């Protein structure tokens, strides 16, 4: 088996130059993958889109200014021409918003604006705090946090800090914007008194590109979730070291939340104990049958061993009585089992003369014993 050199090195382990892939469409990427599978392309020819490592520029930074001024005679690109991709410069698309508590809905909207045309330069305007507080109310993030959140989105090329709440045609001409991307719902200017759609003139000029909102997620929805579970999040921050003053929580409210937290911990402990008890009971029930069965099996084994011992003991005694020393006798032995499983041994004499002699000798022995033992007197019997 041949040993392959590591990536980026030749066979003699000397570094080689890796050709950088050019950015293209998804179809180009699929065709390159198919070519690699067929063996027609090397692994360094893949048209892979890598994640960006640079942040988006602010509109007042030199690089953004140079790029904007490089367009000498600005003329908006028509919608048909932009879709065809037949133009000499990137299409400059503008999208604005508050972008408070930057979430997935914001990212999806910016991606839609980025892929409107084959080559898009996306400029995102972020509203300043004073206008947001005036038209929509208090924000969670500061304007700097909102600027930075948008700046680090991979689809954004440029960020316009403190964009106007209502855009004008002069604003579009100054930034040399071809199209404005936003959802198609009519937007009013809020408390400024205007009742019409602020993007109406852009739509009439044919420089409006509609995007779709992501249903079920918005900054208001996220704030509603927090408000709905207010006690939970206050308790969470208290447990992480925040004081009630940091969260603007009153003394009594803090005590109430801490007391509820203790009750919930007690309930969870009781629930865990009940769960463990139920598990032990179920485990005991599962093993009860096996335990009883093994116990009964052991009892039957002891009884069987006892029966075997009784039978073997009777055979042993029978063999002992029929030993060579007793072979001259004419007696016959019978071994039988009693009611309790024991052995009964009976000896039957085959010689009547032998038995008569044995009986006579027995009577002589009893007579001798009665003579040697004195008979007690009557008085002794009475008072003993």
C-alpha cells in the first residue's frame, strides 16, 4: 500500500502552492463535486464556499468610501438586467432595520437580500437609538451592539451606522444604491404623522426588491417569551450571582421568587424519591418470581439428597451384616423403609434350635440378675 503525502506537500515533503478556489454558484459546486468523483478534477479544484473571516465595513471607513467613489457615473441597474447578470459591477442592494436582539429572522432576511441577484453588494442600514426610542420604544441592545451584530453577519458587505428612519431618493443617490430590499408590507413613518408607505416612491421607481418575513420569530416575540417566564429568568439570574438591584427587582418580589424556587426544588426532590421507589418496587417484582423459584428448587434438592442418603444407609447396613464374619449364621435380614423415609432392619432366624438356645441363655441371665439384686422391703417402698 502506497503512503500518501499530507495535504499541501509533494511526494518529497516539500510545500506546494495550492490554487485558491473561485467563488461561484451552487450548480458550479455540484458540477465540481461530480467531476472529482469521476476523476477529472483534483481536490484543490473544488469550488467550495468557505466562511468569511473579515467583518463588514462601516460606510465611513476608507475602503467603503473608495469602493463607492469608484463608480463614476452612477446609473441604477434595471431589474431585468440585474437578474440576467449582464453588468460590469456588483448590484448595490440596501436593506435597513432596527435589528434589536439579532435573531434568525434577521439573518434569513439579509440572506434573501444577498442572493437577489448573481453578484450583490449588500449595504445594511441600522437605525440609531434616538430614532428607535422615539418611533418604536425602548430597545434591549444599544446601538453599538446592534451595529456590531449586523457587521458580523456573513451576508453583509457594508453597514451604514445611524441610517435615517425614512429614506429619500437623495440618500439612495449618495450611496449609489440600485435596489432597496424589504418585505412587501406597507410601512408608515410611525409617530411622525405620515400615513403612507415610506417605500412607495422606491416601488414606483422600480427599484424595490421584496423579501419574505420568517413567521413565528421576531424581536417582539422574543421579548414576549422573556416576559411570560419573568420569574424563571429572574430566578435564573439570581442563582448566577446577579443582585435584585441589577434587575430592578423589589425586596418582597425577590423573597417570593426565592421561596418559590425552594418549593420547586423540594417538589423535584420528592418526585425523584418517588421515581426511585417505584423503580425499586418494579425491580423487586421482576426478581420475586426468580427468587421464589430458586428457593423452591433448593428445597427440593435438599429433600432429594435426604432420600438418597436414607437409601444408601440401608444398603450399607445390609452389606455390613452380610460380611464374612457373619457368613456362618443362618439368619436372613430384611431392609425396608418406614413412613418417614427411614430404614427398618429385621433379622429372621432360619434355625429353630439356635433360637431355643438363645432363649434359654436369656432366661438364665435374667434369673441371675434377680438373685443378685435384693428385693426392697415394704416399709422402704412406703417411705421412699
